[in-house]
C-alpha cells in the first residue's frame, strides 16, 4: 500500500505556526491592586453587615417605642379612671356616709330598731307594742338598677299595737325612720267598738302592720383583699 507522499517544503517557503492567545495586559498588573481589592471586599461585607444590624436595631427600637406608647396610654387611662373615681367619691361621699349613719348601708342593726320602738313608746305614751322580726333575706332588684358588689336585703317585722287614735301609728313610723329605712308592706286597722272621746287610755283602734327593713351590704369580690 502506498500512502500520501509528503512533499518537502519548497525553498523560500516558511512553515505556518499555530497562533497563541495573549492575556490582557491588566491581568498582569493585578498584584498591584490586590490590597485595594481585598480592602474593598472587606468594606463591602462590613457595610452589608452594618446595614443588616441597623435594620434589626431599628425594628427592635420601633417595637420598644410601640410598647412604651401602649404602656403610656394604658397608664393614662388608669390615671383618668382613678381621677374620675376620686371625683365621684368626693361627690357622693356625704350621701354615702349619711345612708350608712341611717343604717341603710352595712350590717342590719336590730337593736337600733327595738330601741327606737321603746323610746317612741315611752316618749309618746303609746300603748304596749308587740313585734316579731323574721330572718334576713336577699331581695330581688329590678333589672335597670346596677348594684355592683352590693346586695339588697330585707328583714320583715310584724307589729301589733292598740291605738288611742290614728296619729299614734303615724308618729311611731316617724320615730322608726330615724333608726333605718323600711317599707310598709301591709297595715290593717280595726276599730274596737264605739269611738271614744280620745281623752282616756282606752284603745279605740287595733293595728297589725308588716314592715320590711332594708339594708345594703357589700359582698367580697374574688381576687380582692
């Protein structure tokens, strides 16, 4: 077999060579700016880190500011409510003390009621009076009235007495009102025979009345001292 025959180069002809790639000139000068590039990279990283930290700090400060404003608003509301309650207490304290002095607010004082009956009978020269007091009971309050921690209670008293005239009963009620608050639930008058002149000690009327003595006392609220 015969293959291709290589011909020698002719005289005067040069052999063509493969072209080589030349690198940019600035790559050879990178070592001159290596320090500056490293400093730039570090500065860029530090800037990014500082921006991230500043964003986190700003968000945290905004949350703290919101909490501070919320706390301030709540404190201002509590302060305003306390001031309003103080003004209400100053305005209604005299009436409250008067009602407590009269026996409406607080625990019932049956001894004061009995003493009022005795003093009225002695001072007005009334005929003998018999009475009976039942146990205290809780009373229902109409819905529009808000009692809060206070409850209305009542004790029923049955009175039986003879009268020389009708004013004896009215005078007794006036005296009893100095010892507390009560409501007349029922009262029945019966005449004893023919009406007299009213100058003697013979009773002309008989009275049977039912009184409801009222008291308002507070109930402890859970969680409060």
